[in-house]
C-alpha cells in the first residue's frame, strides 16, 4: 500500500462544512484520502510512519480536482474552424464536415490533445457529450489517467446530416448499448458511459424516451444540449407543440440523471421545472457568449438547481480551460444583472468541484477532499505576478488563477502531472501527431477558411 503525505499547504476541502486549512495536510493511501487536517498535528501523528512519502508543499494550495461537465474531446483538432461565422455556417460548413471526416484514430489523437489541456488546467474529471468514436475516446482516457463520462453524439433525424451519420432509432441505441458494454467501468472504473442526445433538432421523441429508459436501466446519465439557441425553442414549438424544456417535461425525461447543457432560452416556469425534477445544468459561458445568449444562472441557482460549468468544444470556445470559465462566469452575470454581489467566488468554486461531481452522480467519490474519497486533487502554486497577493484565497482561485499556476495534478492517487511535467503520456509526440491529423481532416472535409491578411507563403 502506497502512502503519501502532502503537507504544509493551504487546503480547500469543499466538504459540506467548507473547511479550509491555511496550514493543512492530506494523507493518501493508494487511490483514496485517509486523513485530512491541520499540518502540525498530522505531522506529529505520522512522525514514525514507515514507508511514507512526504511532500512539502510550502506556499502551495490544494484544491479538489476540477470537474468539466461539458467538453467535446473529438472536436479538439477543429480548434479555430468556427471563429467569426454565423451559427449555420459554423454547423453546416465547418463543424459537421470536420466531425464527419474523422476516423477513430483521429478521435483518439484529438482526445489525447484535449486531455492534455484538461490536465494542465486542473481538470481530473469530465463529461463528454458525444463524439462518434467512443472507442477512440476510451483509449485516450485510459492512457491519460483522468475520469471521463463518455457518450456518443446520437441523432436519428434532422436536415443536413452528413450521410455517414444517418441512422434510425434502433441503430442509434444499439451502438450506444455496445459502447456501454465495452467501456463502462473500464480503466479502474475511471470510465463511465452515458447516453447522449445531440439536440431536439436531431432527436425524435422515440429516441429521447428510449434513451432515458436505457439510462435508468443502466443507472447512468443522459447528456443533452437543451434550449441552446432561440431557433431551437422555436423549432420545438412549431414541430412538437411546446418549447424544448416543456416538451422534455411532457415526455417524462426530466430527472435527476438528466444533464442539460447551455439552457440559455428557458422561461421562469421552465426553471421551476428543472428544479422540481432535480435536473442538472452545465453552464458554458464563453461558448454561449459567441452567439447563444446569457443563461439565467443566478436565477437557476436561487431556485435550487445544481448548476455546473463546462468549456464546450474547441470550435465553440477555443479554450478547454475551466479556469478561464470560472473567471468569465464570475463576470458576465454581475454585468447582466448589474449586481456585483451575484455569483460569489465560493459558489463558482463549488460549481467546478462538489457540484460538478453531483451532476455526474459521483458526489460520493470525488468533488471534495474528505477521508474515504478518491485522491483527485490539484496543487496550485500562487507565487506568480498574476496571482499574488493572496488576501482572499478563494477569490483568487476564481478570478486570478491561470493555467500557469497549476503545478501538479493527481487522479485516483496517481500523479498525472508533477511540477508541470505530464507523466502519463508523451506530450511532444501528441502535439506533433495532432498537427498532422488536423490538417488531414480539414483537407478531407474540404473546409476553406478566408485569408484575414495578405498571406505570403
């Protein structure tokens, strides 16, 4: 049994009582936290402990591993393809041609590249709403050492779908069941397979209902883009007789294992529907600001909804960095409501830790630093010009922290990054391969980008 003592650090537990140790220590055995508390008593009690690795983290802070509740691993190689265009161009001329031109090996490399960015920004767990190749994603997550809720982008209808994606309801569900049987619980249970629904534009009522039934049967979640754009709720009203959320309520699928992403175009009544059914929400502020709008996040949280934060995919945001999303979240809702007291730092930190874990049905395992929970944690070095001084450490974690401050990352008791060095995969090889594959996908997809300047090759 491997034992590690992290000591002499500030520790933000995010437990129910929100304990914070300015001089704290954490004892880890194998993959779990055994003890946590004040530094000096812990050191004294373990003074004669044999085979104990002691790591002095003076001037550092320890946070629970961050949880990104919405990130498209397979879109990472498409970074930059969706900038400065309208939504239909983004979808039909950029994103869909890109994604439909990928191979499983492309998905694997894209997932590795995205995983590197997640780890370097302190993320130890994420929810993937659906690429086409769960096999590629599963291979990458196994190697990266992080936790992933994987899903397939599932569609059985809709205009403009690439031919390779066209399938009926039975086919769509059978593929997902096969993914579940192959990958769920793999990599020491770090991989779980959820059931994905793309959008109501592309999902029949039969698919939505049967997907929820399967998620309940297999005791996993449903991950769906919901009320993302104004045109979506208008489409639902015209074709289903009710706006998106109301229609999902009428179908009986809103539930505690339903993760709704974006949720920008909700009425006050629909916010109450979410609260009544314990629906979880993933707020993606940077992606939403491009074209979607401003979700009523403070109002949702006031209603008791579990709201979390995600980055979305690279063509939507370009930054798969949850740290940036915390900062953006801390600003936009104050500006929207002209109220500087909304979305305080402690609430935002909860969104990416304990609340994120709850949304992914992992609150008994991760999301806070407590005895018995998994050793998923982040070591923050605040000693940079961008983060000092630390008058209010919690506020600094939300509004001043950068990726450069993430020094080490542990998941399942294993260091994924130590002193800023990635330990689980060969980072340079991935970067080289990613550049080659990104160029190949774009060529096969026939995506043409404008020259913004007078380019000379």
